């Protein structure tokens, strides 16, 4: 099935209410692909999309990336919201994420949007579950990320990074790769660039195994929620 059709099918299954929705676009390949897929699926979701970009101010090229995202939003005829946080270069992943989501929630409330779309995909889910395994998480944590949690919507969890990359190439869409995504000083980046490649050599089905673990844990969590 073509990626756009797969995306539309999954998006329809989420039964999202009509209205405004933010699309968090960092300028990276995943979020650019997400925006393009949402634009190509307007007849399915019927949402009024608003592109939201957070310039953390950490990377020296961050202002240029913000301009690229604004130009991309304009090419689709979509409104654009942005902020420059001006974080210190030594800011850790957790602090940057907290600041980013706080601003996205502020914009969502101000715009009266019902959802914030983020570009977390299947590879991110595997990394999340593995990170939680290493942290000693219980069954609830091992379920990983939900497709819908409150106002957050993650419609790419069944799509891989490789599939999104192919989509970008086919569409000729430019994107920016954040060097921090491959910096092993960050736990998630270390898992992505060093740990998972080793595990895949030893256990070729490791991604599928972690996805199965996530689904099983999610079913257990849902069952306990229903009982309680």
C-alpha cells in the first residue's frame, strides 16, 4: 500500500474531531514528511492546520531552519507560529522538550486547536521502549507512546523512518538534520546510533520484537485501566 494511503487509513481510525490542529515541525525529515502527509490527507481529517516551529536557539543555524519551515508552511498556504527560546547550548534533552511542549500547549490553547500533531514514528517507539527497559520501567511504561494522548496525536507510529525518508525523496522536499540526533551524549541518540545497530546485528528482528512488546504492554495497560 502506498505510504499516503497507509497514513490516511491510520489517520481515519483515530476519529479526530474537526477544527484547528497544530503540526509541530522542527524542519527535520520526520516532521516535514508528517506535514506533507497531513496536507495530502485533508479530505480525510478535514482539519485546519497550523504549522508550529520551536527555535530552541541552541544550534547556530536554528534561525535559518525557522525560515525554511516558514517558507514550507507558506508553500502549503498554512498559517505559521514560531518562537525562539534562546536556550543555553548545554541544555539537556529533557529541559528542551519541556520548554518545547509548554510553548506548543500555549499556542494550542490560544488558537483554540484540538490537537498537536507530532512526528514520532515506529523507530522512535522502539527507541522509547528500549530506553524504558533500560530504566527499569513497568508494564505501563513498556507500552511506549500512544497514538493519541490528551491533545497530542502521533499518527506515524506505524511508519518507519526509512519509509518517511523515501517519501521525502519522492516529493523532493528539503529538510534539516539536527546534529544532536546523532550525539551519543544524549541517551536516546546513543540508543539510536550505537546500541540498536549492535542489537540488530545479533537479533535481526529486534525492532519487531520491541513493537510486539509495546503492543502487549498496551493491551495489559488497557485491561487494567478498564478493571480499575
